[in-house]
C-alpha cells in the first residue's frame, strides 16, 4: 500500500508545483454562499483556504448569509421579501441580518483557529481580520419598490485591505456597508465580492456557489450529457449573458455569471464559479489543470482568434521549422489557404505565436486537431493551452463529442491535458484512409 501511495503521490505533487509557483503572491477574492455554511461545509473550506494561504496566496473572504437571515426572520414570524433578485431589508430584516452576520463571523473565525494534531490545520496560524472596509449607499426605490435598508457598494477601502493582506492576515468581509452618516446597509455577497475584486484588481474572483458552473447548453435541463463549460472567454460569456433572462435566484444561470463578466470587464483576469457541494472544490479548481467549475477568462480578442486569409504567411513562417525537423507533417501554402477557416491563432503585435487547425468528421462526431504549434519564444507561457481550449470550444459548438491528434513527438503534452492513446484503427474511416503507416504517428483522443 505504501509503495502504491508513493507512486501516485510523487507525480501528483510535482504536477501541482507549477500552479503553486504561479499563484504565490497573487490575490484571490473568495465569495462563499451562506448555503455552503448552512450545509456544514465551513470546516473543510477553511482548511483548504488555510492551505492555499500557506502557499503564498493573499485571500479576501466574503461570506453570504441568505439562509441564515431567512432562518432568523422565520424565528421572528417575519416573511422574507425579495424583488428584482434583491432582498427588501426592513427593520426586522436588518436586525436579522446583523444577528446572522455576527454569528457567522464567530463561526468563521473559530474554523480558522483550529489547530488539532493530525488535521490539515495542524501548525497553521491564520489571522482573520474584518472591519468597516465597505462604504455603501441605499438601493432606494426601484420601479416603485422601496428597498429600505438594502444597499449597494459605493467605495472599497483598498488601502486598508491591502495593508492587512501585506501583514499576512486573511481579510473577512461581511455583506454590510456603512454610509458616511453611520447607517448600516444590507448588501449582496456577490456584489461585495465583485466590487472588492475589481477595486483590488485581484488575480481571481472565486464563487463557491450552489451551482456546479455554467453548462455547455445553459438553457437545457441538467444532465450528464450536458457537461460544465470549464472555460468561457469573456466575449462568449457576454454573448451568453445577453441571451439569458434576468437572474432572480442563485440557481439561475445568469446569477453568478453576471458578476464574473462584470469583474473580468473591469480588469480581473479570471473569475470562477465552483460548486461547494464537491469536497475540495477550490483546490481542484486552482491546482488541477481542467478545474471543476467554470472559469470566465479575459482573453483579448485581438490575441486569440480565428485565422483569416491574411494570416497564411504568418502560419507558414511559424510551422516551417517544425516541419523541417519532422515534428509536423509538411503542408504547402495552397493547403493552408484552402483550410484557413479551420485555423485558430494567437497573434501579438502582428506576429503569430501559436496556431492549430480543426478538421471535423461530423459523421463520427469527432474532429482532428492538426498543426498545433507554439513559437519557441513563447513556449511555457500557456499559449498552447489557450489554443487547445479554443479548439475544444469550436468542436463543441459543432456538436462534436471528441477531438483527436496524431503525433510522433509531443505525446506527453497531450496526456497531461486529458487525452488518451487509442489504436489507429479507432480513426474515422475517412481519416484512416489518409493515415501514413510509415510515419507511425500515435493517436490520442480527448472526450469533450
């Protein structure tokens, strides 16, 4: 048993090392739905966040308290009232929110204070600092509805939060804001987390939510045949958001997505929606290649795009050295011109740094990714992964269920990214007829 554990642990630990290095010194804003705490997930979430912080990540934690406030209201015989997807906070609701926030702050601080031997918190020291970091203003009257003590964020104390993070503490923010006259306003956790992430220009905004992420077909019922879209470029997320009805409840597709889009448009490079129901979800999202939920990523369209006829020369220049050394099969200019619509490229300042082509075989519900190339100047910077993700998205939009590659040199790169080796006989008939048996290319397939 020990030998098997060593055999799996060592390669796994090495595989997460690049992500540990990548995230050190970065700032993450994590929004936890009150439902996660109500479901008894706080202990494990605290352990995971303490571990992430120990690896050099600065964490701002924003908690929600929807079910806790509703529980307090129920105990007082008072009904919860909502409109436009927001709580109407009357005097009783404000008192209930303050009581719920006080109790949750106590529970969260206690969770980060544990240090029992033989637990993930053994030897950890996590200082949790909270305070009046949020200035708010009232929502006011919208469409004739008076939201009373419900508010929206007006200003974030960036200096105060940054100084606290720089001293090695974790910042805890309750969904409350205060006006210059000393009034307290009940805020939405999602809006607070988004506003803080934007103000800090955080590296990530992460929502631990009731939903598993954004489905590939968001308007269709949930099923195993409708997987989670693990990466949404900002432009695609905006387009999807425009097609969805306004969000009224947290389980609506647009509910968390609208905040992710807002954050990315305002400079937060990556926003995530991950399910709190999965134990260790935040570790799986941050330290595993494909993650577990949906990541909205701000990719500049002028950098990652589909190729046009003007790009043929740049693609030829990029792939020529790899054709000469035998890494790629030689393609002539006429072939690339004919197939240019199949190519995805990364371009910067007029120079193409990466490319790949997708050749669909609709009858077999699969497609070939060919000519995946990254310039030697930019290798190791994730350009190959960006192109792969875009090709996967293009394949999904065509209704394909898998993509495959033929390679003689870079099999390990594909294995690390979820491809599995198959026999050449697996290939669609049309592709099998063109297979070069002398070259003996290995075939790798990835299910989408």
